[in-house]
């Protein structure tokens, strides 16, 4: 019997008096691209960090490839993370390292690959995201925001993960660059056959890269369905969100 | 409104929980520093940043402290006709106390606050989360190299500060107070003992640990935004300075007790 690659069951997370996640149930199959939409403060980033093991849930269980990794530490956590790539909203590139060292970071520091070999792999991977070898020698501060996202994408795919998380991949980019990033995400995910979980509130991006879309509202998944059905979901919260209306059951986060 | 006893109780609990968190953090950093894997390149890079780049500020501080010390001892000693003790008191004061304390305090500002600001900025820009997702422990990759580098470089900096501080006293004594250069240096070398130098160097190792741990700890706990990073830098500098002075007193007492 096959099991989902990632499964969250009844995950809850509270900060002080603020309950951010109120029993999230979600799963992602191999090769599937799931996009999670939701407004600011709906708990998307916390859900992603909990799934990655950067935060521990107060309640609930997280399964990765059938194994309970909710409380995993040490080697078990490292083994799981070796199969996961992550593109952070800010890029989160290491300032003190060059672009190629950022891309090859996992190969050098976690897999123990020789720097010369790792550099070759990093340059090859940069080519996949349409960046030339000359960019490899630059520092993150010397390249544009769009290029930083592409470098971060290259870093997340270099070790050919089974699952890639994308945290707001198009935020802060102009529409053309954002579309180019969407194309690259699709190309990389399809090329690797990896599962992808993307959190975003950019509907153009969601429609383009999603097989399925789920909506997170007040710490719970309130709707999930095929991407083509998102504009005819029959859910008033989803309707308001995808059409970007201020009037409706969701109060704007002002 | 809370009554004073509640306030005192809350503050006491807060203090002890902070000490507990700091102790657990220090234990983790020490554990990462003592067991493989070590990032040699990072350790070397930190040794250059903590040690080499601190040389000018430590050297300048030491020469002025040595010079001022010589002047004050001469002034005080002349009241009892004891000017000849200037070389011995300068070298004793510099090697056992001032060289190491001044170096420690200068590095609490330059290094500890710098580490806290750097790690705090990494925390708020998600670089530390990125590190963890790339299967690299922040304790091993970020904190242990800084800790090891500080433990190694502080004694070297203090040894240099001792020499430069003594030379500061020599400069003022020879060119301002009419001491004979050869006699001054001979008195200095005859008076100073291995124990005096060793006492300062042992303190330097401890201060190195304090500086690195406080910087890493406050940076790791940094809150979001420029204010959070600024606060982390301030807290690390103040915390490191207070701990250096406290440990200095405790160790001085201990060294007197054991005859070091």
C-alpha cells in the first residue's frame, strides 16, 4: 500500500495566547504539486516550518515517507532533511559565502564532497536556473532579488530532493520575473519528479504551478481541490480570497 | 498592580531561568566544539576576525594603560620614596589583571557584540533556518568555530597586550620620568614570574569562552527587526563585560588561595 510522502495529522501550534495552527490535516503524494493559499497571519509559514522540523508542534503528528518524524532529532532529522529542499521567502542565502558556495553548501558541509567537485555541480545547477558561471563567483549582495531567488532555487534542488518546499517564491518580484520563477519551479519539480509544497498568496503563481490547491484559514485547512476548480470552489472564504475582495467573511488584516 | 514580593519573585525566577538557558546553550556549544565534525575553514576565518583584526585596538589600549599605570604608580610611590617599584608594579598589574581585563572588555565590545549582531541578522533573515534545512547544525557550523577561535586567540592577544602594556610603562618611565632603560627592563624581568603570566593567560581562555558564548547566545535569541538585532548586540556586550569582571574577581581570589 502506498503512503503519502508527507502527512500532517491534527497539527496544532500556539505562541503564548495565539493559537496559530488548530489541527491541520494535509498530505502530499510523490510527484504532486500542492499549493497552500491563505491570507497574512493564517499560519502558512508556521505550518511549513513545523513540517520541516524547524518548529515542534504542540499536538498532532508529522509523517515523512511513512515514518513519524514529529519528535525526530539528530541523525533521523538529518536523514529526513537530506531528502527535502527549501526555498525561503527571503532567499536566505549566506552573506559570507559566494553564490556557488551557497548552492554547493549541502554537498560540501553535509555530504562531505570535495570543493572542486561541488563547485562543478553548483555551476551545472546554476545553468539549470539560467544563471551563468560568472554569477557563481559573486556574493549574494551583488545580485538582484530575482537572481537571489534563482540561486536559492538552485540550492534547494542541487541534491535532487524528493520533496521541495517553496515559501512565497514570487513575493517581491516583478510579474515577468515572477512568471520566470514559476516556470523554473515547474521545470525543476517535473524534471526531478519531486513532490512540491508551495505557500503563496499570489493566485497567478498558484494556478500555474499547482496540481491541487488547499486553503488555510485561521489555522485549519478549509478547502482542498484541483487547481482548475479553485475559482468554482463553492466555498465563500475561498471565493473571497481568490477574487481578492475586501468584502466577505474574511476580515482584511489591517 | 502586583505587590513588591510578587515583583521580586518574578524577577528572581526570570534571572534563574535566564541563567539556566545560558548554561544549557553553553553546554551545547561546548559539546559541539569538543566532538567532530569540525569546520576547519570556519575556525580559521573566525581566528582572523577575532584575533588578527583585534590587534590594533588591543595594542593601543594596552600601550595607553601601561603608560598611565606607570605615571600613577610613580606619582603615588614618590610620596613614600618608592619610585623604584614602578617597573615591578607595572608588570605585575599588567600581567595579572589589566592586560587580560582590558583585552577582555575591548573584545566584549568589538567581538561579542559583533557576533551577536551577525548571528541575530542571520536569524531574522532566515539564514539559520536555511542552515538547519541543509542538514548543518548551527551549533557546529556557526557557534563552535567562534568558541574555539576565541579560546585560542584570546591568550595570544593577552600575551601581546602584556608585552605592549609593559612597553607603554617603559616608554613613559624612560622618556618622561628619567628611568634608566636597562635598569627598568632588568627590574621588570627579574620581578615577573611564570605564575604571573600564567594567571593572566588562564583568565584569557575563560574570557574568550565568555565573549564567544554571550555573542552566540544573544544572537541566537535575537528578535525580529533592526531593534531586535541591536538589542542582542547590546545585551551580549553588557553581559560579557559583567561576566568578565565577575569571573576575574573569582579567579583572582582562587589564584591567591592556591598560590598561583
